[in-house]
């Protein structure tokens, strides 16, 4: 047995780094360089009313935010906005809850509507559908295993959180009117994945935080085809929070407009900046993982209509696994790296979700500690 004596040579900082959450601070440097172009001035007499547009079904949606959303989707080409109702929410978390509520209410049954997602799934879906203990819907777990009769809602995240794969529905019930789907496209943007086509579904969720990194503004939006569904979603948000902060909407609108303006810039294209940063991080991570017991998914290339060329995917999260029979979340915790356990995502102890969106210094420490684990594993203790 060979014992590692010189532990100081491979020791890292004593600070705990939290890569469990998806706090998108990686883009701070870009917006710092943009300077005051996104600055918004709000006077004390501005934005005092609950109402934004009384003629709109979503009457608390600021018109300038609605316009900015349409313009950005049009420029990127990732989602259809024609003949849709835009429902704004306090992040896509609130909108997902509103959509589940609306679909369950309109199902009109006496039994709770089943809610499922294909594993590995976004762990917060479980919390969202169980926290209030609603009698209208019930979390039923992994969509791959779902075979219960009756109305159900399938949550489809594409690219998927946590493993970055492109997803479609997996519950096979052709022409089943009781089957409803909510598509979460939080990461369907050019810096994460090739934009292969314009998405066109009944309910599509997007979040400001994962596009630009402005998670603190708490803004998301849903593109909804059916008027009754949109109406019930609005009713939910009214009861839940009496609308959405106007200050956040005005700031989001300003930033989205700047984002759209930079789409054609050779020097300020945010999506180009984000893609290069994500590419660099994924390449460095794969280099550390190479020839080790760790595993990472492989993603197929796709033709990106936005960039006009074939590209790889660089997801916002790394679905890190290990070939060993071990509890990986605890292994990382011993290296003072916090990650999200695979079991929370409907998977196993051999997998964890690791955020790729931290600040650069934090990401560098993560790579060092992962390399340290790789080194220790390579020695026959």
C-alpha cells in the first residue's frame, strides 16, 4: 500500500465552492464591458400602478418587455411568437407552477392530474409539484416508467437540466387529448446549444436568468397558444403575487434590447462571447476528466441556424458521473465542492449535477479539486 505523504502539494484553498445551484455569475465580465448601455433610471413617481396594459390578457406585462421578447426570439430564431399569449412571471419557476395549475384546473377531473418528467430531470420539478400538497395534481416521477391512465402533464426540458441532452416527450400516447406537455426551453439559446429549428409548442417557458445571467431580476415568460390556459396562468400569478415587479420588467426589457442589438456585432455579440466561454470551460473540464474514472455525456453536433454553421453543445451544467460504485456527491463534498446529487434528479449516487456558470476563479478551483481527486484515485492507497 502506497500512502500519500505530501498532501500539501495537492491541497487547494480551504473555501467551500457551491456548484449545486445554477447562479449564472459567469457573464458578469461581459455586462461590465457593456457599461451604462443597460442602465435604467426610474423616478419616484414611475411605475406606481398595479396595471401595465389593461387591454392585454396579461395586464401586468409591460409592453416594452413584450416587444423585447418578440424581437429577441425573432433575431435568434429559437421560438415562434406569432399568435401567442405572453405571460410574464417571477422567473420560469413561477410560470411552471402556473402552467401546471392551469392545465390541471382545465382537466376538470376528480382525481389529481399526474405530473411526470423523464429522468434525469430538473430536481426542482419535484419540489414545485409537491410543496403545496395540491389536490389538483400529483408528482408521479419518471416519465420513462409512467403508464397510469387518465390525464397527465409531461414536463420536457430541452436542452435538459441536468444532463444537457435534447429532449422530446417520452410518454407515448398518440392523439391522447388528456396528455398535456409543458416545454421548458431555459437553455435553448445559441451559447448553450445549436439552434436547429424554431420551436412551436403549446406552452414554452423561458427565463431571463439563464440567457443573460441576470438571475436577480427574477423574470421569466411563457409563450402560450391557448387563451384559456394563458388566462388561468395569469389568474394563478395574480393570486400568488399580484403580478410581477415592473422595475424588473423595465430592466429586463432594456437588457434584452441591447442583447438583440449585439446579435449582429462582430465584437459585442453576447451569444458569441457566451459560446466561446462555455466551449473553453467544457474543453478544460474534459481534459481533467480524460483517462480517469469520471464520465461526462457526449453531445452530437448540429447545424445552428443562428451562427450558420455546425456546432457542438456546451450545456450550462455538467452531468458528472463515475465508473466506481460510490456516492459522488459526498466524494466531492470531501473536496469542499458542493454539487447536486443525482438521486434528486431521479438518477443514482454515481452522478451529480455541477454548474458550469460560476465565476472564473470558482470554476478554476473546481477543476483543480477534480484533478486532485483524479490524482488520488490514480494512486494505490
